[in-house]
């Protein structure tokens, strides 16, 4: 320990070594004697605070570095062992050091400190004793934590942003639930269950990313806080932490953007803004794709399908609604035309007629009573309510034909029984494409 005198010189080799250590220590160190006069003002004090040691040694002017008017610094308060002064000058921000016995520590902000720079300082003060245990002074060490506080402020802002993202995600999920309810009542959706499952599957990825990233970010924040509090923080650790924070928030932003995109798509569906791509189509190939998807379900019901559409029928239209029409027609036949043990046949014909294409769909099932012809295209009309029929199949087909595809539809009563539906579609869709993305919105 340095003896309480007014000079910075030491007479013994041990004292010279200790003085060398104190003056070369990279953090500011202030030592005051039992009379509150500055005994040591190391090189770091001169550099950080911009005040030469010769201007303060032997004086009680240590306050001038930190405050505009005379008042004790932490070393003065600790030297006097005055609890009231601790509460008076450091209310709510002082605490006992967890690392040094009989020491106190404080974090505080000092505007325009040293070279006119705003600084945050973490400082610790402790009494000094001689060999007989008498109090001979106090020592205060200070660490510039301005960068740390700036990093914590940024982390706080990022956490608030993350909380805001989470809140928006919760709101988006609530909005999605409301949208799903609308979808359940939308008459143009034949496969609501698949749609909900698909959207849920797509949402799981960005939501899972956000949860994983936020948990990792929380753990990293806690770890860097522990390093800072223990004085073990390094500049590289701080830089790595900030780099990870920026990368994490970028991933969170992308995930929330993906979630918003999915919800927007869902909203567009529920408000009849479903987007279809128009292209040049081979009608036979288009229907064949539907039949390939339906192969397993058709084989279970012993239904044979004959695709009699010629290969040379081409149209400039929308593939998705055309395929949805045939999906619904086949599902309607399987559900209504035959019993479970009954086998049957479906035939699909087509031919060109001027600038249109005429499709004829027939099955050999039980047919539809003539009295129901006027009602089959009404929403929710079904002869199997409560048995799996929702009464939307033919209504959806009617809307797709007359709406998206700009065609017409007519139910026929064949002489030999069964079901026969005539659909007329323009060879080229009458609806204009947008210049930007060549799409058509229902």
C-alpha cells in the first residue's frame, strides 16, 4: 500500500513497484489520504479526465473532475463511512461490491467529462488501512462504460423492437384466425382444410425462427451482461455480441415479413382477390394432371375415368380454376353418384366451337332429379347434408366458370340417366392481364 503523503514518490523498492503498477494501470485510479487530499492521480486519470496530476495532488479538488460545485466523490464518502451521504449523493445507484470486501460501487452518467465528452463511469471505492489496521485513506478506481451503456441501450431498443414484432405477430395471428373464419364461409373454396393446413405449415417456420432467435438473443444478452458486471468484458466480445444482435434482428425482420406476406395472401383469398397465372394450356394434359392426383381415391371407389379430350385443344387461360373445376366434379361424382359398393364410369369430352371450347362431363351414376335442376348451383344445396356434403361443390364450379374463366355452364338430363354437365369456355380468357406481372385477380 502507498503511504499517506502528499507526493507521488516512494522510498522503498516495493513502494516504487506499487507506484509503477498504479501509474501504468489502464484505468483511472484516485487515492486520497485521511484528510481527503489527493495522494495519487495516475496517468489514466490525466488522459481520461484531461487534468494533470500536478493540478490536483495535495488538494481537495478531486470533485472538479466530475461535478460543477464542491461535493464528495465516492472515495470521500467511503472514507467517512457515511451511509447518509451515500443515500444523499448516490440515491438508488450505490451498492456493496460483490468482489471487494468493504467496498462500494456506482454507475453514473457524467456530461461533458474530460475533453468535453459525455461519459458513463463505473467506479468502486474502498478504505485503505495501515499495518496496524488504522484508516489512512481511500482508493477509487473508475472504468469508462460509455460503450457498454450504448450497447445496452441498443439491446434495449432491439428488445423493445422484438417485443413490438412479437405483439404484431400475436395481432397477426388473431387476424389470421378471423380470416380463417371468413374463409370457412367463402363459397369459392372447395378445400378449406388443406388451405388451413398449408398456411399453418408455412407459418410454423417464421414463427419458429422468431422464437429460436429471440431465445438465443436473450441468452447472449444475459451472458454479455454478466461479463460486463464482472469486468471480464473485452472489446472483441462486445463487437461479436453486437454483430450477433444485428444478424438476429435481420432474421427476425425477415421472418415477420414472411408471416405478414402469408397473412396478406390469406386476406386476399378471403376477399376474393385470389391470384391466378394465365398461360397457354393443353386442355387434355391439364385434366390428366387432375386424374393422376385422384387415382388413389378413384380406385378405392371403383370408378373408371375416360379422358376423351383431344391433344390438339389449346387455350390461353388459367390452369388453377380449370383444375379446381374438375377436382370438384370428380369429388361430387364420388360422393353423390354411386354407393360405396357400386362401380361406375366418368367420361370427359371436349371440342372446339368457333372461339370457344365446349367441355362435356358425364357420369353413369344416379343422376339429379329434374326438380332439383334449378337449385343445384345454389350455395349450400346438397342432398347429403350431414353426410359429408357441404353444398358448395357445384356452386364453386358455377362461380369459377362464369367468373374467373368467363364462360357458361348448363346441366343436362341425359335420356339414359346419370349426370351430364356442359361447360363452355372462351379459348382466350376475356380478362386483361396486368402489365407488371401478367396476372389476373378474381
